[in-house]
C-alpha cells in the first residue's frame, strides 16, 4: 500500500464525524497504516485466522496533531463537503 494513498484517505476523512466506523478492507489497510504512523487514533481488532472470513471493523476516534500537520504539509486538499443543487439552474454547468 502506498503512503500517498493513505494520506488521500486521511484528507478524505478529515471532515468526518468521529468516531468513524470503518469496515471496507481497503479502508482498514489505510487505518492500520495511519495508526502505525500516529496520524490517527483508532481501535483496530486483531486479524483473525487466514481465510476465517470474519468481518473486521475499526473505529477511528480522530486525527492527531501530527496528522493535521502532515495533511497541511502534504498540500492535499480536504474532501469537500457534499453540496446538492438547490435550483434547476445549478444543474446546468
């Protein structure tokens, strides 16, 4: 897994509400890497036996000060909040 991709994930969750439950395997990989780098605080259960097929869920409690500084230095923009058009004219771009 590439560190840059995990930083993109960090930028994506920056504006999320914490605690954040993470269940997708690819996102769990990002959480593991970011936690190991001390960029987030998270609870990650240990992996089960290979092939056990048990679902894992991590809980991200927040981004650390180091994580915030790393985001600012990386130049990655935070994920923009979702804006829904309110007028018909907003659909024409």
